[in-house]
C-alpha cells in the first residue's frame, strides 16, 4: 500500500535474572514497487526503549506476573508513512498461568496504558491506530509442542477513559514461533527463534489485516 518497507533491529539485556532492558530502532527504505527506486530513500524512523521486571508469583495463586514500561518517539524527519509522529509512554502488567491438566498449554492476560503526546515530527496514523491516550486489555493462550509454539491473542483498546471520545479497537493475533535447529543457525550456539504472525483489527476505520515476522537470537 505504501512506498516504504519498515524493519527493526533491537537488543535485550538481562540485568539480573528478573530484570531486563531493551532498545530497538525502526528503519525504513523504499522497496521500488511504487514511487522511488529500491533503497533510494532510507533511514531511521522510531526509537524504542523498554524495561520489564519479573515479580514471579507474589500472591501464591499460580500466576507468573511481570510489570514493565515502554517508551518510544520518532527519530529525525522520516516520511509520513513510516511514523505516527507521536511519543508513547506505555506502562503495563502481564501474567501467565500453565494449565496443569494440559501439558504445554499456558493462558496469559495483560493490562496497559498508552499515554501519547505530539512531537515536532509529522506522521500519519495507521489504520485503526487510536492516536490518543488509551487503555488496553489482552488475553490469550499458548501451546508449546516441541520446537513450535502456537499462540492466539485477543486485544481490546479504548479511549473511553479520557476526553478523546468513545473509540474502540478490537484485534486478534494468531502467531507461530519456531526454535530453529542448529543446521539453520550457521552452527552458532544460543537459541534462535523465528516468529510469524497475523493481526486482524476492527475499529473506527473499519477492518484491517497485517502481517509481521521477527527473528530473535539469544546469546
């Protein structure tokens, strides 16, 4: 639909066995199938910083709980179609619980807040991106089977708790994770995980379908 492709490169570091920090930068480049030749225009569009702390099961109810904070803002003056031009501050809490009667199955849930502010960078909202302060609720299930993990996540985001009006976005995200065998990791040690997912949304702008892929290498 647009002139540019976007990709990201990030690093995550375990400060302790319970506390981690991450940094990620989104980059963009022209793909040559519409306006502009291949890599004729390229650069960085967004910086992400994050941290998460594992609380464990402080209430002894069988749920592993984490709290965290994500922060992001645009970099420089990228094209309109690769950034929303907003700064996001996003605290969250998440929890998961293994199903003892169903080995390999785990349910999870989460709650988050997205506080947004305008920056000096121009941008354009994605389809069904709220662009205002909002809260979100997440729930889903994971099934681990050998080197494969299958996930289904449902998400609800709304602006009903602020003055921006009553707008809601519903999302469904099926995904698959594959732990790559060593023959595909160039003999490197560590755990390589390839993930592919769909994002199906319904909101103020109608229905939308997206897809993403991610490679994670753990050292």
